[in-house]
């Protein structure tokens, strides 16, 4: 199976190379970096390192970056797509474990879970308010969606091709709530979700949204759940959960 790694990048010049060095040899067949109008040398470095580089002429947002990533990966014949943030927040050494669960047909979607214990998460640099927001929202999402995931807010993910071909992710938001819409869509369309533990890394060079944006992200997550429940109860239509045309 062809494995393509996609890297949604924004100002990742300082962390890109060490993120790539941690990917085990042979774990992926191709690496695509999509740059969302970085203001540093991310693109030049990625090109020197031999990556396939796609650049947005203007900043479009995290969700829009992923849309470009997935289109490019599918166009290049990926059977499995793994998203790795190039800001070194996630341990890319574990890439074969995420993709392996899909290759063995255990699950269709795999997440890297940073919440193994509270002590480990906090000592890894995760702000306390983010930890508790994460726990509360993950618990609520598991209850509403009927899942048992350790974390629903990880940006370290792997998907089988059929997931990306089925879910109408092109209709999703261009901002951070894209990830939560994708999870609810994956459940809605009957895909199997799973996760593996990964270390928690919050460093000064790693990207992180502010408290204010975290609050809006949390409210956006709740709204996605409400829209899905109303759709399931046939109370209100929602294009996010209609099949691709």
C-alpha cells in the first residue's frame, strides 16, 4: 500500500528538518508539504530537502491547508494518508504504528493520543486549561458519537484512502474545527476509529492556538455535535453529512 505523508505547514522552518529526521526510513513513500503562506524559510527548506511542495499564495487556514494536502495525496495514488505536523509537536517516529493498523485492516482511521496520564500530559508542556478542555470535549464527543477514543483533538492522524473518498471533507470549515467535523463525519459514514499513545510535546517552537481561539474552537466542536444530532433526528439538514455528489 502506498503511504503518503502530508505536512500542513505554517512558519515551520525551525522544526521541519528534525520532524522529517524522526520519520523511520521506509515508513512513507512520499512526503507532501503544503505551505499556508509562511513568512519564514519553510518553502525554501522543504525544497532543499526534496519534498513535494505546494504553496498557498495567501493564508487560508488550517482546514484549508488539509484540504489541499488530501487532494494532492489522492492525486498521487495514496492508499494511506498520514498527517504529520511539521512543528515537532508530534513524534513522527511512530508513523509506522499508525499506518500499520490500517494496513492490517484493524481500523480505517488512527489518531495519536497525547493523553495517557494527566501527569505525563502536563509535564510534556500541555497547558492545564488545554488539558481540561481536551478531557471534557473528548468525553462528550465519545458519549455522543458512541466511541471510546483517548483523545479527539490530536493533529497526528492516518486515514485509509476510502475514508477520504467517502467523507465530504471539501465542505468542512477552513479553520481548526475542520478536525472535529472530520471525526463526526467518519463516525456518521460508519468507519472504524482507533488510537495509539504518543508523547506530549509543547515547546516554544511548536504552534499552539491562544486561549481565546481555544474557546471558539470548543464552541465550534459543540456546534458540530449539535448539527449531527439534529441531522440524525431528521430535524435539520446538514451538508456535512450528505454523501459526496
